[in-house]
C-alpha cells in the first residue's frame, strides 16, 4: 500500500483530483478520464466529497473502486460538517477494509441550495484531524489556502490553524493558485511557525475562465492581472492552450523550487492535466 506522506518523501509526485460521477454519462466519462491518466502512472488520485456529505456514497464507491479494482493509490476527501462520529467511523472502517490508507480531512461547505446540514459531532476540520489521528490507520492530509481561507479573520490566523492541523496531519494539499511566490510565502510562513510538514501545491489548468473565476472566488484565490489580461486579449480558441501553458510553467517552477510534487485539478477532463503532467514527467520526474 502507498501512504502519501511516505511517497512524497522519496520523489516528487504528480497526482490528480477527480469527482464522483452523478450519472451514467458521468461514469463513462470518468472511466475514460482515469484510463487516460493511468498512462502517466500517477502517484495517487484523489476523489472529492460533496457539501455536507452529499456525495458520500458516490465518493466511497469511487475511492474503493480505484484502490481495490484498478490498483491506483487513492486519497478519499472527507468532510465532517453535519456528520456524527459513528458515521465517520463506519466510513473509515470501510476504507480500511478496502486498503485505502489516505484521507484528506476537510471541514466542508454548506450545500449550494443554502440549506443547512443536520447538527453533527464536528465543527471544524481540526476536529476531524484529531479523530483520524486517534484512529491511526491513515495518512492524513489537510487543505491549505496559500492566500488564506476566505472565512479566516487574517492570514496569520489561517497560517496558525494550518500549522496546528499539521501537528497531527502528515501533509497538506493547497487550493489552486497562479503564482509561485504565493506558495513559497506560505511555506516560509509555516516554517516560521515551526512547521515543516510537506505541502503539495494544487494547480488548475484554465480551460473555462468564467468557471475558474467562480472557483477562485469561493476558494479565496486571486487571479493575477497579467493572467486576466492575457486571457482577455486572446482568441477564444487559444484560451485552453494559454491555460495549459501557464499551468505547465507554474508546475515546473514549483518543482524547481523544491515542492514535493504537484496535484492537478482535472474537473474530470484528462486532456489539460495530461498536457501538464507529460511535460513534468519528461523534465523532472
């Protein structure tokens, strides 16, 4: 089995994020995407988890299928808002029985329709990290926001919370960002707080600018003026190529600067992520 924190200690990793399908067509598309991604032998693949556990069953099914049926090292996203300890314990038992050893511990968002989840036993991601740490069966990852979580009262407070979670967790994976300096500043800030756990940068190739703008607003990520100008001045048919070039350049800079790998957000599309990963494998891995 592969524990992510051990894997990234040996060599730079390249990994991908996918989301569980919600329809037959989505399942067919995800199958093709995964078949494509296997061509570059990914270090691991992560599977997202819907707001308030809305994708819990689909996520679990996808994670277990990837890990046990396809033999791909898999990390399960797990949010805790609205969940009872018994529910999380049962899901952890299911993952452990299937050989899943990696979990990304998240607080979770409210559903997009504005409804509130039922009261649960966890308030914050740190509560879930403590629970998983006591369990002891998993390599634990946490989310990092290089520019600060949008709900944090300050960047320093956000860094302190992240460092606190990493006292128990084994590694972090960032939300996407577009400039290397943003990542390096976060790593320096964590080091100043006495935290030297590995932080894997998350990179998203832009193919749909409006979609990325929406994601960026939700995640607290800024879109640099130089990037916005470059996209706005380009012909629509060239936007995807620009997005891939930017992601490829950013990924290479991060690896050259000492990042333990890159985690590519695919949105269940293999083409852009493979275009970035293929270049990285050729140059760095």
